[in-house]
C-alpha cells in the first residue's frame, strides 16, 4: 500500500485543534458571539483521527457530535479556550480553526441587566488573548502551527499579512462574505511561506481530508 495510507499517515502525532465560536458573557442570560458552526474544525478533527493522529479538540459552544477517536474539551469563552490549549500542550501540530471572539465585556454583570426607561446600557469591551500568536511565541510551539482566517474582502492579501503578524506556518483563508459561516461548503486558500494554493469550493469534510493530507506530507 502507498505510504501514508488512511489510518497510518499521522500515527504517533499529537494534534491540537480549536473549533467553533466563543461566547463572551454580558450578563447571566446574554452573550457576544459569532456565526461559526464549528463544522470545519470538527471535520478536520475527524480527518486527523481517521489518519491515526492523537487528536485533542478544544470546542467552543457548538451543537455537534464528537468525532470517533477524538478527545474533546468543551469551553465557552476565549480565555477558557486559551487555558485549555495551554493545558493540552505539547503538540506536534496545532490547527486553530476557532472563531475566537476578539473582545469580551470588560466586566460581565452579575445580574440580568434591566431596562430602566432612561439611559441605554453601554458595553465596555476588553481585548481577548490571541491564542495563535501566543502559541507562536511559546517555547512549546508545535512544529507545524496553522491558523485560519475568515475574511470578507482582500482574502489572500489579508491572510498573507496575518501569516507574518501571527508568526505561524500556514494560514487557511476563506471568504466568508457569502454563507460559509454555518454553511456546508468552503473555498479556501492555503497561504504559506512558499506561496498560495487555492482550492475549489468543496464540502467541509473534503476540505478537511485534503488539508490533513497536505499536513501529513509536510510532517512526514
Ligand atoms: N485567533 C486566536 N485567538 C484570538 C483571535 C484569533 O487564536 N483571540 C486565531 C484564530 O483561531 C485563527 C487566526 O487566529 O486561526 C486568525 O483569526 P482572525 O480572527 O482571522 O484574526 P485576527 O488577528 O483576530 O484579525 P481580525 O481583525 O481580522 O479578526
Ligand atoms: Ca478575529
């Protein structure tokens, strides 16, 4: 059989994946969120496990089943996700697919915020930790560190800038101006130091398998 066939290509590799949105509480009943479904990240976790990897999937709040053979850690906020990533290290490969909320409320209210009939409530925001940039600068940095980038314009140019800024190895960029977030398909550009590879619009599970095959080639 060809080297790197299904079930063997990533045997012995520890793969860390983040997926889904994060929820940032405003008060006990409200939160800041985004449209990420977690589907692309879960499909990548499934594909990695099928190829024999030891997969740790750190998932934001999503309604998806855990893929077979995957160790799943559920989190809600960006700060919980950052702590779970830290606890899951070391890893050979990290693929950060999560749509991490860039901001949280500076101070979530302990009780439900009520209408007062007068002044509108003001949300004071604070910036969340950048998990990808943090991993890039960590002494335990995975040998292959991959970020995702959801863009609505200038997709490749923004991804190239992100690759440099975050000091990761690859950025998988997609155009989310349509219904990609929460949708079934994804058209991605793989941006690396070597150049850009653009793939046709494919179902998310096929994007996942193709990406994991490219990763297996890179770490072989
Ligand atoms: N990311 C992360 N932690 C954050 C924000 C983003 O780990 N606090 C990761 C995402 O999981 C993704 C990559 O960084 O792999 C790029 O996320 P993106 O939101 O596109 O980048 P930002 O630097 O937040 O830039 P933007 O202003 O475009 O949102
Ligand atoms: Ca962001």
